[in-house]
């Protein structure tokens, strides 16, 4: 997520025994050829699954026979960040059994706290936390990018199955365009995009990026998303705030993103100024992702978690010096909401309720007002700041603030390990979530079937 968060020291208690290992499917050897940009054809699921007679819009409804009709509907989700081993696994190259035990401890924590969804990061730097025919295994899993887990297992298939056992939805979290992390240790695998298609790669300060202005970069990201949608029983796809990268300073001065090649090829003749062209690139990608995901599986939710302030001083009273996500990240998130391209938006409201210039409640009310299509608007909460920027009580007050605005809203906690390792925070969240909750309804998904 945000670069301001430092990697956490992982001390999670290992509570459960590992599961039996499965041999690798014969048709999922690591791809060592140039990835194809066209969406791959459907392939058999990696984990055994019974066919569903109807699309599952609300996995938590599997257990609703014992739930009172008065049960509230609100999203209670948490991110499971894999980039830089923030949440899981605690370090790269752990034995498979240890990886599974750590993951089960996180999911058990989510279940104990009555969460109903996890956002599991599956593609952070054009890599994969699953058996991908398109991209290499993540270094955060095995320690070396491209190295297959041994004994073989598929973390995404495992997590989907275990989340569903616990009544949790699984939303697969993608970073569409980031191609390397500043703290990357492993050399890129032979089939990583930086090797196979360097012509779409841009180096920008400490960042390595697939240029969103290159149609091939957009097609590549969408192919990875659709591969997961078609082969795994995920309940949702979610992007966070990384579209164009956050501004970098080079030589002490603010630097522009180096997309001169794509601008000359595709933008200069578009009739748009460069900033508008960049926004159009992201808008086109978001709209196409929404369409293709729902064509593949109409019941799969598509959501985005943008930076919490759209523009400085919007709404009135908000910090006039805040990052301008519209002008710097080229993310016109209110447009996606107004046009109904997303099923939910979860702006990252990573500030306390006071002071007003970064007011949590003020911002949340503004985002909710940008929603003529009646999509879901959740609040992404900054649990990682508890103990430094604000107290655990702040998270409780923010949950209350969301509930005063809507009966069909909810929260996304950044990130799950905070809830596992911070007893004061866990106690407050447990009190707020004392009663189980169902997922908010999304009736428009029914109309897409």
C-alpha cells in the first residue's frame, strides 16, 4: 500500500498444524516463455471445487441458517499484504508447512473478530502468489523470483478454500502496473516483464513501472486479472491506489513520469494534453477491467481503494497542500464511481477524525456523495498507524462514524497482522464487531447474469 508504511516485524503466533501437501498440477509448470497479452482461455481450477448451481454473491450466506434476521450488513475486511512480506509470509523462503500455519493464524484471527472478507495480495510486482502461466512466482514466497514452492502448493487456491471455510470472502488484490519494489532482493526471473518486454518498462526514481500509456502494459495486467477470475473461486478483484506511481524527486527536484515514448506513439495525436491523456489511460483500463471481469463471472465484485483525498481543498476545508491524486496519480476515482464501473470504492481515509483538514468523517461523507449509481462506498482504515499517529480508540470511533452514515457500508483494515498482534486494537475491533455481519447486498450484480 502506501510507501509511508514501514515493513512490520512479524511475530505472529503459530497456532495450527500444516496441511497435507499436493503434487503440482502437470499443466502449471512455471512459464518460461514470453507471456501472451490476450486473456488466456479457461483452464481447470487448481483446487477441487464443486460446481455452484448459482453464482455466489455472498459467500457468508452459507452460514445464514443460524443467523438472526436482524443481522447487520456491512463489509468487515482486512488487507493481507504480501509485498515486502508485510503480512504474509513473515519472511521469504519459509518451509511450506510454516507458510500455511502463518496464513491460517491470520484467517483464524479474521474469523474470531467477525470479519467477513480478506483482500489477499496476489500480484504486487508483475509476479504471482499463485501458479500463473503468465508470470513468475513471487520472491516474497520462495525467496527467489520464479522459484516454485517445494513441496508444491498454490497459495491462492489454499487461501480461497480456507477463507471460505471460515465464512470469509476472498478478494484477490492486484497492483496492475508496478514491476518491482524498491526493496526487491531477488534478480528478475527469466519470464518477468522486465526481461521479456523491457520496451514497456519505465524507471522512475526508485520505482520500476509498466507504462500505463502502453496498450501492451494494460493488456498484460488485464490478462493476469482474468486468468485469476476464470481459474479461481475468488469473490472479488481489488486494486489499490497504485496506477501511475507516486511522485518521486530526482536530484532534489520533483520529476515527471518518463513516458515520452508512449506519449509520442499514442498520446501526442490524441487531441488531449498529456495529463488528460494519462487519466484517460487509467479510465480506459478501469472500465475495461470492470467489463471483462463481469463478462467472465458476473457475480465477482470489482473494487478499487484509491488515495483518500481526490484533490486538495476538496471538499472545502480539506488540506490545500494534500497530494493531488487527480493530477499526480492520474486517478479520477469519483468518475469510476459515478459511472458505475466499480462495485465498491474504499478510499484510504488514513487520517483521524480531527483535525478537520484531514477529517475522516468529512472525507467519507464527500466520497459517499459522489455515488449516483448507488454502489458501495467503504472506508479503508489505517490500523497500521495505531500506536504512532493515533490510538486504538481512533479506529473504534471511525467504525462508529461509518455506521452513522450508512447501513450498507463497512471498513477495510490496513492490515490484518495489526489486528493479530495488537491486543488493544483487537479488543476494540472485537467489541465493535461483537455480532456477525453479512456482506452488503449488490443487486446490480444480479442484473448482469
